C-alpha cells in the first residue's frame, strides 16, 4: 500500500470559513480513509480580536459589523449554523487559548482526539455562543467530554503545548500562508486557500494519489 497523502490543514478556531469547511474535512476523511493523513495545524488570525476589529472593521461597524458579515457568509451553508449573538454580544478576545489547549490534548492523548475537540470548541462558539477564549469554559468542555483536565494542563504548565503551537505559527509565517483555512497537500506540492469546495478538495487530493501511484 502506498503512503497516505499528507494534508496539513491550517485553521483558526474562530474563523467562520474553517467552521464552514469542517464537514468537508470529515467527508474527505470518510471518502479516502487511510489514503489521506490530515494533520491539524493552527494559524494566528484571531490572536488579538480587539486589535483586529479596530484595524479591519472600524469603518464597518466593529463587532456588530463583523457579526453580520459572519452570519452572511454562513447563511449560504445550512450545515454551518451560526448563533446570532456571536461577535455582537459574545466577543472572544483570542483564539490562542483554544489552540493551546488543543495542542495540549494532542500531546496528552492523540492528534485524533485533538481534532475531535477542535470541532467541540467550534460548535461551542458558533452554535452555543460560548466564549472559547475563556480557559474556564474550555476546561468545562474538557470535563464534559471526560478528558483529564489535569493531564492536559500539565502540558500547558511544562511548556510543551505552547512550544508545539508556536511551531505551527512559525511554520505558517515561514510559508507565508494567507490565512484560514489553508490546505497544504503532499508536503507542499500544492496549497489551497479559503472557501475550497469539497469536490475541488477531493479532486486535488485524488490527483496526488494518482501521481504517487504512477511513481511506484
């Protein structure tokens, strides 16, 4: 059997386009199984949301304008439900805490468990309007999923989780990634960015699988 095609999937948990893309990634994993290895990575888009709103949304309604923009984007995708209070009332200060906890989960458990919790965090924000920049809320979500919060925190306390997260952030900068979501296919042979449809994503990954087969 050929080695699986690696897809490095860079997102920010607060990015609406990553929320919209969530089911596409799940469908890709289901369709290709062991032929694809999706590696979840994180990029800093909402590391400082207050500054982001002031710089990018000052003339467009600040948080309220951004909230309307997010809902407009998601309205085209019924599978990506958006609570109307996010950003207008519930205003996370940063995505970094969620990314940090997800890296700690990866170290404490596995990359699979971390990707599962990434969906839980996104659902908590987009569907239930929970402020996932709040470590107390993140801790509650861990407990609800029967994860060992003390074990996870140990990887935050000893610095290994932040080191892993900084590795993602630095790699994203070195590759000059434009934002979230970004798909890096087959160790950099192709980069897809933004609202990439499932059919396009599947076709591109399959093309690389065919290419690899031809070389073996």
